């Protein structure tokens, strides 16, 4: 008897945000990499070096810079590294991560007169 062809379920790599400790797919996170040149943001997710993942939300980045990033990358951040991360952080939206991978942004609703 011939076996019936079954669709293969593609494996989706999961990563943990070092800021809020929630798990999401690798593609939804931003990777930070420790390289010999220092700490860099890795938009491709393929750069060589020790990496850590964060949401694209400022609150997660602020939490990570306070301490978990040092442990995750196994290095103490230099002043230039902190400045580079702070510069990138300013481009990120405000908000808080939700459990299902969605984000809740802090929007101010205008009042109609």
C-alpha cells in the first residue's frame, strides 16, 4: 500500500526576550550581538557572535539594559555600547508586551469637542 503524503509542519524557532522573559518566534525579535568590535544590533539575525533577543518595544530594552543584557552576552557593557543601545532605543515605540506576542502601545486618545 502507498502511504498518503502528509504536509510537513515547518519548525519555527522560538526565542526568549531578555527584557520581559516572554517567548516568541525568532523573526519577531531583534537580536543584539557581542562581537570583537563591541555590541551591535543584528537586523539579519545571522551575525557571528554571542547573541540575545529583545522585543521591539522600548520597555523591554530599558529593562534589559539594567542588567540582564550583561549576563546574556557575558560581558560588561561599555559607555559606547550603552550609548549605541540608547540611540537605537529612542527609535522604538513605547508599549508593553502582551502574552500572545501582541503589543499594547500607550496611545493618548484625543477628545472631540
